[in-house]
C-alpha cells in the first residue's frame, strides 16, 4: 500500500480570507475553534468556520497534460475558514502562498508543487515537512472572487474584487 495512504494524521486547513466591508460584526473566532499548532493564521483575521473529521484530501504533486496531478491522502482533516478584518489591508493570493511557503521552509519543509496566481485564479501550492516523526503535507489554495461593497448612501451595491484562500494541508506517515 502507498505510504501516503497509510498516513495516520492528515490535517486540512482550508482557510479562506474574505474581505467583505459590510462585515464589521463581531470579529471573534467561532466557539471551540483553534489554529493549527504547526501554522498560524494570517494576521488580522478571525475563524468563521471550524470542522474536524476523518476524510481524504487531494494534494497537487506535479502536472500532467498542463493540469495538476493529484494524490489522495486519508486521515483526520481540519477545515478552517478565516475572514480578514480589514479589507483595505488584506493580503494578495501570492502573499498568502509565499507566507506559508516561507513558514514551512523555515522548519525544514519543501515546496512539492506550485501554481502561481494569475487573472481570476488565486494559484495553489503543496508543501511537505517532517515533524514529530511524521511527514506533514500542506496545501495553500487561494481563490479570487468578488465581494459586495456598499457604494452610495441610497444603499446600492458595487462589486469589489477580494481574495479568499485555503492554506495548509498536512499528512503524516511514520
């Protein structure tokens, strides 16, 4: 059996940053949520979704015919969704990718796959690091979308381009 399939612990941190200016509501993490101990959230953001269960996670590990070639890893998955508190200062998709790549490289990790952001596409990166006797896989997948912004006193809306992102995915093999 493939050693990746034998992975005991898989952590999927599918984090997303949405800068919706009308979201000036409580900017606190949702109840019982927490950051991953290996990688912290991007500054000035809060957790709006937290889920943890056993699942299969797909990691891009190369390209085939111009498309990402993916490898499935099974294990415990954690999904985190973050929203940025300050729309004017939200990071770009490339900034998010580089931030997590540098964090993983700083603890001995390596970049396995990278697709840089381009118009309408936030890019993607897969990284891997050995820690605590386990091989940890990490995926960051920013997305680009439009978020509404109130533009006039009459209450009409304009659409604004914002970034949403999905950072780390990790899997450990002993």
